[in-house]
C-alpha cells in the first residue's frame, strides 16, 4: 500500500508520458482521417477539383508575391505553398480520395482568410483560369454574390 497520494499519482518514467502523448496524437489523427472519410467528396467533384489544381497553385503563388496583399496573408500563403510542396502530409496522399482532402480543406481555409484581408478583387486580378474555375474558387473561398 502506498504511503501517500503522491506515490500513487507520481509520474512514471519519461517514456510513459511520451507513449501517452503519442497515443493521443495517433487517436487525433485517426479521428481526423475518419472525419475526412465521412465528408469526402464524390468522384465527380474530386475530378473537377483536381482539374483546378494547377490554376489554384498559380493563384496562390501570384497572391503570395503581390505587395498589395497584406504581409500576414502573404506569409500564410507561403506557408501553405510550402506545405503543399512538402512530401509530409497530415493524411498521406496515397490514400484514395481523402489523401487530398486535407490539402483541399487547408487551401479553402487559407483562401478564406486571405480574401477577408485582401478582398475578392485580389482573387479576380490574379486568377489564371476560366471564369467557371474562378466561380468555383470564389465558392471555395466563401465568396457568394
């Protein structure tokens, strides 16, 4: 029997704490993957989004170098571009459908943030694709006419 409560709740070796934190991160990751699987886009929408990908990457880069865009928004854009170029992803891209979902969600969040700061005109000024593609990106960025 322990002599005091401090003996019962005293932390164990450092590895047990590391295992608990690691287990928590794995559980969080599995939850994220499950949530992305539930809300995954259908194949048609995914194909349409993948067709826009080159134009969206050009848009992000053009916005990132535009000095009229506020500095904080440009920093977010450069960080997003670095994440997209990185081989390390929250959800690996080789997983069918949901492998690219984390990238699409992150792009949408950053575009919404940037358009709040820089305005819809910045999107329209730098969009390299078709008008239909611009409308899809405006929807992605949360801009509704």
